[in-house]
């Protein structure tokens, strides 16, 4: 079994093979290298990049982290620490990232719900308001049917449609 592990860890892959195995495009791999997120791979005499199993694992982790919507700046410490970490340590760090992401998403969802309610209120106010049909927009003196005051959305059922001063 040790012989298989030793062989597996010395196996090398071209950038195309790394891309196919990880689902990360060759262009993205080169980009991640250019910004220092991934170490520069060794090269053969022909100049081709050669990626190790550790590089493949790092790319797979990076792809998963990116699919979770984690910014690169937050992913970088996790990716940087992987060469010296145990699988269980990486899993625990990833679990923390997932929990943080869930918390952030819950906050964003709550903000979107408030925004949705505000938009519905605005829509109802627009539908209930009847502007002067003959006035051009550039000469419009009564903007109550277009640009409500900010406090319009702070009221619940009754909307004060006074023009902003």
C-alpha cells in the first residue's frame, strides 16, 4: 500500500489533465497561479507545467470553495495551509467557511426580503398614483407619482404621497 501511495504522490499532470480532473479551466489555473493563490508548478524541459497530486487536491478544494461563493481573499489562507495540513484539519476549516457562508446568506436573504417588500410597496404606490397625462417629464412639477420620498417606504399601509422638499 505504501508503494501505491508513493507512486500516487509522484504522479504528474499537464495543465490540460489538471483541468479535466478538477473541473477548473486551464485559464483559471493560470490566473490562480498569477495571483499567488496556487504555487507555480514545476516545468519539464519542454516548458510544460507539471502538476502534482497535491496541486490537483488544492485545485479541487479551490473549485469547491468558489462554488460556495467564498471570495478568493477568504479562500487563500485555507488553500495556502493545505500542503502542511491533515485532511481532517482542512475539512474542519472548510466546515467553518460553510457555516460563515450560511450565516452571510441568511443575512442577505433577510435584506432581500425587506427590499422585496419595499419594492412591492413602491409598485402599489405607483399603481395607485395618477400623474398628469399631458405634462412632459422635463416639465413635471409633481413628482409624487414617480419619485416618492424615502419615508414613504417606512410607513406600513398608509402612504404619504407628499412631494419631497
